[in-house]
């Protein structure tokens, strides 16, 4: 329930405007999900400000990206042909993919049957910066500890590896790439950003897990509808 509540708050946030200006909306959402607004609103305002101001890439933060350059809760349907585990493991293991080492070490634990057909889902947020960069953002409400010291980069890497979030990141990157390709807006890199909401301070980039995937590495999946 806390995770659903936080996602609802961020889905309805206009990041260009300070969180304090949207406090009434947040209070309504908190009440709707059974949280006392008077007790929780200060923490929510702090969290939203951290999300607004966190550096996503060079000269890129949500506070500077207007609404027409953002898509919240973007639905997608991917056609996948012979979405096989061995093939995907080989792709993840390539050194030019840039997957963190401990996530790569968890690849032998990844297990599912080959998929042929359609895969659908929703991406929390896609944002395009002024420099043409694209960020695919997913909000994570995982509880890794009681203070920001529990949300170090190594701790985030471990959470991503343990939960196989890198597979989710790949699916989101592919969905975003196909979406942009159809519109002739292909960036050179798809930036995945997992925002661990409980560990963010908004300034240092703490609580942010990053994976930049060059578009050329995704190209085989774009050309052959899922074969690589």
C-alpha cells in the first residue's frame, strides 16, 4: 500500500512546480490510501523535491523538463519472437552492455520458459531532456534500511541483482526504443534510472541506480522483433 500510494503521488506530480504547491493534492492521495496527511505530508514533500532535483544525467533533472516532454505510466505491448533465456543471458553477459558485475553474477539464477507472443506493461515515466537524452524512470519503494546510508550504490546494485530488476530494465529500454523509433526520435543512449525513494536526497544522486544502454546494442532486438 505505501508503494502504491507513492506511485500515485508521483504519477500526478508536475515536476516543474515545487512540491509545496501541490501539497493539497498529495494530502488527498494520502487520505485515500489510509495515511494521515498531517503526519506524512512533510515526508512526501521532501521525497517529491528529491525526485524533482535529482541529477538524472548531465544537465538533466525532472524540475527542468516540461510536461510535454514527459510521459507518465506509458503503456506498451511488445511482440517477442523466441524470447529465449540462453540468448538473453548471452546478451546481458557482453562487456559492452555495461550491466553491473553483481547483476551479471546473478544471471545463472535467472530462469523462465521461452516466450513467444506479446508482453505488456507500464513504465512509470519517460522523460526527454533538452539535449536529446532520454531517461526511462522507475520508482522503487524497497525498504533497504532506516537511513540513507543503507542506500549506497553497492546496496542498490545488490537489490537490482536479487530481484532481477535488470531484466525489467531491459524490457523497459526495449519498449522505449521501439516507441521512439516509430516516431523517428531515436536517441544514441537509453538511460535507465531506478529511483529508490527511501534513500534519495535530491542533490548527490544518492538512491539512484543507473544503467546507460547504447541504442546500437538494442538494435538487433529492434530489427528482428525480439530476435538477437
